C-alpha cells in the first residue's frame, strides 16, 4: 500500500478508534495487567458477548492473581461456565500462581517474562504487554492479519499464518510506544467490526481510500471458502455435556449420571471422559465416583455403590 506523503495508517486509525471503539471493560484505564490477562485468555476462540459477563464475575471474585491461585480448582471450573475450552481456566490458574509467588502479585509487563508463565503463548504475551502496559509490540490475530492482507497486499483473505505477520504488522506501528499500542488495538478493532471476513463494511472504513484491496477491485479470495466447524456430535460437545453434569452437581457423581449425559454413542462418551481425566479436568475417586479436580469430599459419609 502506498500512502500519501502526509498520511500514515495510524493517522487514520487512531482518531477512528477513539470515536468508534467498543466500550469493553478490560479496555478501561483502571484495569490492571491481571484484568487484561484474564480477558485475553477468555477471548481465545470465544465471542466478546459471552466473555464480558463472566469477566466481570471473575474480576469481582478474584481481583488479584493470588485470589485465583488460592481458589479450589473445582470452583474455578464452575465459574468458567460455558466459555468452552476449559483447559484455559487451568492454565490461567497456573499462571496466577506463578505471578503471585514470583512477581509480587503483579502481571509482568515485558513479553519475555510473560512468555515464561505457564500456558502463556506468544500472542497472549504480546497482547498483555501492548494493551495493559502500552508496549510497542505487534499483536497479530486473525482480524489483524485480514486487515493487513487487504489494506497492504490487496488480498481478500490472509491465508495461513506465516513468519512475515509480525514484521509486516510492526512496520505499520508508530515509533512511540503508547501510540503503537493504541494502533495495535485499532487494527484489531477494525478487523473485528468493519473489515470482517464476510460482508465487510468498506464504506465505514477509515482507510478505505488507501486500501490495496479496494484499488485492485476487491478480488475474491483464492481457493474454496472454509466451512464452519460443526459442533453437534463432536467430542467437544460430549466433553462439555460431561463437564456440565459435574459443574451442576453439589459434589462427586456416580458413573450413571455421566452416562446419561450422552446416550448416542457410549464409546465416544467413554473416550471423552478419558480425555477429560488425562487433561486434569475430571478426577476419579477411589470409590469410583467422578468429580471436578479438588472437589471437597465428605470422607465421613458412607458410600453405597449400589445406591
């Protein structure tokens, strides 16, 4: 993309972002690095509308990493609710424990230290550094890659992730740290709300006249359109049903309670239960019952397996 001599991408994006960005709670000035980290973990593969109410609940219940680290894991998984991919909750609790023990209960501000936390990948580390602490580092998700593909390269879609994504995005950021961090947020917001995958609202785009895709006549994407992943009948659905039983129970449950959660395919149900046990999301007690990890058990109660 060739910009006019007195125009940069950030010059257009920053005022647009101020005027049009969604008022998301984790973007508020008083939110700590912990609040941003929690939001970033929750937002992975999960829509904002589902995350926002649960984020509020978590921040009220566990406002510091040490609060989450000390919580029973069963409570954490119950609070995770319907966000999906519940292993994220376990990773977040593990990261909280390290932050509490090794970083004085304050989420680190630099990418390298963030990457050393358990379960924190490159994207999350960069997002926390940029959005919580105003660091100049490219934050590249699917939305950002789409904006860069269209505005810079004139392609309808970004294709597969590549090693070029970070340097290409970094080249669009201002040199000033704070302005660069805001530009990273603006790129992401543009891709999420305007330069969307299907039905982009190009007339509302602040860089419409600079966009290489527009200048090329908005060519269609190469190759077939990817089909949306089905949900019904998948192992993810079955695992969710099994966890729903445990989250809704006041304590450990008998095997028949889990069996009733998925009657369609007993072999699939057994496979999914095994995977939950391996992932540490479910525990099998000595008496054969199943529970969320760390679930309190009344050791004085007499258990009758035939009941």
